[in-house]
């Protein structure tokens, strides 16, 4: 069972959540197409373009002039070896996964049971740049150093993890202290560029605003990659290096476009992973379906895998966990249904809406076309059974879709502010990194269970 501290905090959390939902109900008519991506009562972590003690730099970008859509980029120091390819051993935890016993054995101190069978940039002078490039000791972002590496063909291309935060569509933020901490951890463990999406919140922006924002970020990534290719081609034609081409101007339908330097130097959109937390998992799954529909039209962006952490799935026919755990910790069923009412337009509200139930007919492309999907669930979460059912349907059509179930865990056990530093949260992110690396590692360096 969860600890006494978790139980007490859960009571306080649910009271605060109900108060927030009542406030949102009173502002239902305050719709705004521009929308909001954060709430004033939520604590936020400032962006820092210098590599801090954890070796991760961050910056915020507003990527859509017509809405409040923004992203926070987390860049692990490409000059340092974070040891991300070998996560540290976690304490003894009871985790259950859906891989069969034929898989390689986990570290001895992990107790697992197979429960489901089946498949602002800083510019430096020349001397400082040369020293930083040679020693890797500079703890900030130096465009001149990156350009030098690019010209020498040594630029380290990192996979990209697009992350969608939780909060029931009505709260949460990509810049909150909890989400900032979680994304930093993912960036280090996966050795990847993490793009945390600040999608528009309800009820100011109802469905499909948040889902559209997820697609816009994927399209923005593709546009960034094409701009880099275009500028590189121009540089080759003119006999210029990347640093000189960087100052050239590309014009599209919106006028002058600029390349985002962190992504240009280090991002590899052909190794893109979607990671969604709670309601963010619903957005991630929707974006994955649209990427599958787009096919080659989405190139050079390629979604190679997705991670659904305790997805916010719902349905008209209650599952066993929905009946047994309806009043579970932190997020009870009545509050979640109310959040869905605030998110979905009144004339579209139903528990089997495609945004809520991924298994309703006609909700997207055939499941066999979906990318590999890791699902994380918690033992004391009323939404767990529907997430497991979705994973089982994916495995039936031979999609790599394991389930990691964590004993004595609650909804958002790995991403909620007070639980972020628990052994379970640390172990969960390490497990995610191990699985994800099967699909983002360069050939010859794959990781598996």
C-alpha cells in the first residue's frame, strides 16, 4: 500500500483538484483561441541556457504566432558523457512487465514478474571556443563551438523526445518545476533532446486544441529539419561553412524563418519518440496516429516509438479497475469525468469519444501500423485496466507493446512533484530509458531487456 504521507497528501490533493475544477466551471464561457498554457498558481522553473550541475541546458520558444503554443527544449551537454547508456542500479522494487520469460534477465536487484504474456545563446571569443571544444569544460551553449564541430563532421546528433505533460487537460505546464525535473532526467538517461510541449489548456481552448498543438510541434520539427537541409545546400553551393550559412535568410509563406540552433546542431528528427504523461499520453497517441496516417509526408520526422505513462483513457463500459478503484488516490473517477467535460465541447461529450477511448472503431489507422508502444501503469490507478487492454490489442497485431506495472504505485507516481525523487520514480524513468534505447540507438548500440 502507498505510504501514510502519500495517503495524506492524496486527500489534500483531491480537495485542491475539486476546487480547481469548480473554478474552471465558472470560467467556461471565457473561451480564447489564443489560449493559455500555464496557470498562475503553479510554480515554474526558469529556463537556463547554460549547462547546470546536471549537464542539461534549457530554453523556451513560442512557436506559433496565432496561439499560446510554446515548447521548452532540454539539451544534454553533447560534449560530456552522462553515462546515460547505463542507468544506475535502482533499489529493490516490485515491477511487473509484459515481456515473456524468453527476454534477457534484468539486473539481479530488480524483482520483476511477467504478468502479461505476448509479444538565449552565448557567444564566446575564439580562444574560449577553442578551449571549450578541446576540453569540453565550458558549461554553456557556444554557437561557434557547435559550428566548428559541424564543419568537422563531429556534431553529435541526438534523438528527440517530444513530451506532453499531464494535468487532466485543465492544468499542468511544460515549465512547471515537476515537469522540468522529469524532462531533465529523461534527457540525461536517454541522452536525447527533450521538447516539452506547452499545449493550450481547457476550458479556454477545448478539444481539439491540445491535440492540434501536438501536431503543430511535429510539423515544426519537420520544418526545422528542412530549413537546415536548405541552408546546408546553400552553403555547399556557395562554398560556405555552416556558420556562414547560418546568417543567410530563408523565406516561407510567413516571411523570414530562422533555424533553431540547438536542434540544427544536435537534433535528429528521424529518431523521434513521443512521451505522454496522463492526459499527455492521449495527445501522444493521437499524434502518433496522425504521423502514421501521414506516412512519408511527415519526413524527415519519423516517430520510432511512443511511451504512454498512465494514460487518461476512459470508456462507457467500466473496467474492473474503474469499479474497484473509482475513489483511488489523487485522481478519482468523478473528478476525471468532470475534467473531460471541461475539455470536450458540450455537444461532443461522451465517454467513448475517440480522444478518450483509443479502442473505439474508426479512431485512427489500423493498430498494426502503430509504432512500438511502452505503457506504464500503477497498481492503485483506476485507469490501469483500459491502458493494459489497449496494449494487449497492439500486441495482438504484433506491435511491440510491453506494459510496465508498478506495485503500490498511484497515478502520476513518477511525475507528481512530491513523488519525483522516490525510488519508484527513478526506477520508472530508468526502465523507460532502457526500452526507448532499442529504437533510438545507432545501429550496433541497441539496448534491450
